[in-house]
C-alpha cells in the first residue's frame, strides 16, 4: 500500500495542463481501414511484398527496446497509404471536434502531410495485455515508414520535444511504472488506464530526468533509422551488445525509482510482488546497486541510507 501511495502521489501521463503531454491514437483500424471508400486496398496480406512497401505492425511485432520482435500484420503501398492517412487525419480534425486525437494540434500541423507521424519515430504500446503476463505495459519507439493497427496505439505530443518523448519512453519501460499498471489492467491497456498512469515531472534540468533521457534514448535508437531522433535527444545510435543493454535497463529502473521517490525497501517490494514465480534476484541486485550509487551521488532524501542500514535493508556496503 505504501508503494502504491508513493507512486500515485505523482501527476498522471495525460495531464493536459502540464508543460507537455502525449495523446494516444489509432493510426489504422485492422477492419475498417483495409480498403479506402473507393475500394482501393490499403493493407495487403502478403508474404513477399515489394521493397517499396511499408510494414504494418500489430502488437506482437514489437517489444520493449526491440522495435521489430515478431511478424508484421500486413504491408502497405506508401503512395496509397500516405494520402489515405492524411485524408483520415484531416477528416478527424474537421468533423470530430474535441473527440479527435488531433484537437490540441495546430491546424498548420494537421494540414501538412509531411508531419504525419508515420514519417518519424514515435512511441507505440500494446493495447492487448494482462497483469499476469511477464510485462503489462509494453512500449517501443517505432521506426519511421512503419504504421500501426488499432491494437498498437501510438503517441503524438501537442507540446514537447524528442527529449520528452525519450523521457516518457524510459518511464513507461520501467518496472516501477509497470508494477502500478498491473493493479488495474485485466486484458487491455485502455486509453483511460494509460492516461492515468503516474508520471514524475521534474524540470528538464533535473539530473535524474536527464539520465532517463540518456538511457532511454540510447536504448531506443537501435539503428540509423533513428539518426535524426537520436541527434535531437543528444545520444548516439546503433546496436548495443547485450551486456551493455542490460546494464542500461537496470540503471533505468533505479533512476525511475528515485524519480518516483521510492525507498530501497519499496524497490524490493516491487520486484518481490511484480510477477509470481519470476526470477528477479539478479536484476534486483543490479538495480539496487545503481539505486545506491545515485542516492550517494545526489544525496537523495527519500533514500535514507542510515535508517535503512539500521533496519537491515541495505547490505551492499
């Protein structure tokens, strides 16, 4: 309960009064968007597409820090797809009013085809999930020239920068955020649940926030398709060896835990109660190493080291 209260003490992801916030939306519906109104096929269910076709992803097509983890749903001719998605965006903006996911975007952005999200990396997450799965909130930074069906919503940002996108991706990919989500998710990460997940919002100059951006940005920018995005975030791009990747993931969990104001004991509770039967000891040990390192570096008040030593909850000295 104490862990839950600490996490819930933060503002929520969809707080549109904040300096920046994301809006989830569906790019394509697997049923309704197979064909345009004139009968032109949008999505092609083929095994050997032309080189020019773009992949259409479903949920299992990606995983955390892995933008291509499984099979694609379909393929699309970009000459047809781009016009269709632009018409769909303009129609939503013009006729759906406040119910449009683009209602907070500028008219200039909406009517400029080059701003279609599919031309840039952006965050997607799996809608279909379960609190008994190994992970529940499963986000990824999707590469450009890839589109998503409805069970994999993507995020647009009426306000904010790529650094904010990297920060959000890092928090979404962490164990502390996922632990909270598992209190609510049954079979779907709905927009309602997603928008009310807690999000620490320190200033952009906060050192912990900056470290999340660095870690998340480097983990997400896996190849040269992310070059421009990585440059905007201020990180390198390219593949990481497995050991380096895992160390960054461990550190990310620790830094996010500090941003939430979680104590060392809270982190232990989260790992111990996260998933029945999972083998967490090694990951927890490494996360706590990074947790202690950042607590020492910044002298963080919520990480009361003397009290934890007295209580026997700190043994890495």
